C-alpha cells in the first residue's frame, strides 16, 4: 500500500470517527406538550419553541415534540411516564398531577394567586421546594413554571355573585378547588377540559372554571351565558426534564438549557396576561378583541366581598385541606409552604 493510500485511509478513518463522535454528541429528546385543545399558549409559544429547540437552546438536541392529546396518554400520568423513562421533557400540568405528588398543588392553592403579580411571587417562592421533591420522588427536575392565567367562572344560568353557585353543579379540575366549591354550596364535578363543552351543553354541569382564553378557544361561550372574572387559581404549569436526560448534558449545556426555559417561561407570563385581558373582551363581545372569537357573554362585576372571599379561602379551606393530604405523604410539607409562600401572602 502506498504512503498516499495509507494517508487517505487514515484520513477516512479519522473522518469516520469524527462523524461517529458528532453523532454521539447530538441528542434526541422526546417531549410531551400541552394539549392542543388548550389554545394559544401551546400554539404560539410552546410548540414553536420545541420545533426550533436547537436554535432556541444553542444545544445539539433534536426535539421530538407531541401534544399530550395526540399521544393517548392522560395528563394525570405525566410524572409516571417520566419516571418510567418514556419521555425526556414534559410540559407539566400541575393540578392534574397533584394526586401523584401533592406538593405540586402548593404552587396554586385556591385564593393564593388571584392575579398575575401575586402568582409569580408565589411560584418563585415555592419553586425550589417543588424541584427538590420531584427530583427525589420521580427523578425529574423542574426547569420553569408559567400560568394559563386566572381561572374564572362560566355559567349557563344567570349569576350576579359567587354565592349564586349554591345548588349548582360546577366543573372542577382538582381537589382543592372542589372543596372550595363545596364550601360555597355548589356541587363540584370533575370533568376533563376536553369534555367540558359537551358537559355544559348537555346540562351535566351548570358552570365550569377555566381561563377566558382557553374557554374562548374551546367554544365554551357557545354553551354559557355569564362569566365572572374572579381568579380562583392561576392554573400554573411547568417544564420538567428527567434527571437521566439532564445528566447527559455537560454543566455549561445545563446552564444554556435552564436559561432557554427561563426565557420561554418569561415570554409566557407576559403573553398569558395579554391573552387574559383580550379574551375577557372577546367573550363579552367588546373591543379590543384580537386573539379570539367574539361572543356575547354577560360579564359579571366582581364585588369587593367576592374578592375578599377568595383571599380568605387560603386559610379557611385550601391550605388546611391541602396540608392534610401533603403532610400525609411528605411530613413537613405544609410547614415548608408556610415558611416560603406564607411571607409572600402575609400569612403568619
């Protein structure tokens, strides 16, 4: 073999090894997204982020992104499938997974986050506690938290105040909210978001709770008449990564990834507030309405008494009910919440 041939062979071998090394450097992450049915945050913020994942993160990672309602997986099973190693990153639905990990619901107790500013302070205060718990119990690390926005009341019967739900069946999505509705004399009915429109239409429920933009996207104003823009919860969600996937990254890559998700969640906090205000207008048939379809719901004025009722729910209902459940599976859970979130809300 000539020296030239030998050199060519060596170069080809080196190129092949470099190609293999490059291929090994490129990772592929399987990602669970928000349901398509939830609307504009999923469509305009989340999906574009993951479709341009390498560019947005600056990392050699290919993202295989699929909304959860296209996967045949229930949104209550996200932590389980992550722990089983079936996915790498999840757009975590907080209240829906709180049965598997009650600490999650501490991010969003009824009455604790009636507005965006308070919601963000609560989320920041409790973030590290949730992250530590998810890592310990599910081998999952929290990367960011964001809101759909204040969850408000939609009814197909006339209401003028919160107390009017007495005797009515109200769609709820977690136990904390269910207990509050019971306290108000309503009958809580757990119904998935996807089934709520039909449940309202058929009279399975008289009222339902969600954010105004999600309600608009799902056509709830077609089957309701009134909206009461009183924020029960902030409907917080998060982004989480399996520790297996996280540990595949070098320290500098981990910093880049965390920074990219912080950027995304910052965007969503701002966008969510814009959507909230615009969707209230759209649902009531008012201008400006740029993000949704116009309907003609009656917008009920929120009274100071109802605002105070929601704020008092934390100490009267949501914290005691949640503390009992969380402390049972995780001793000291409620004490950690009181030490971190309590000062934000002025609770002693």
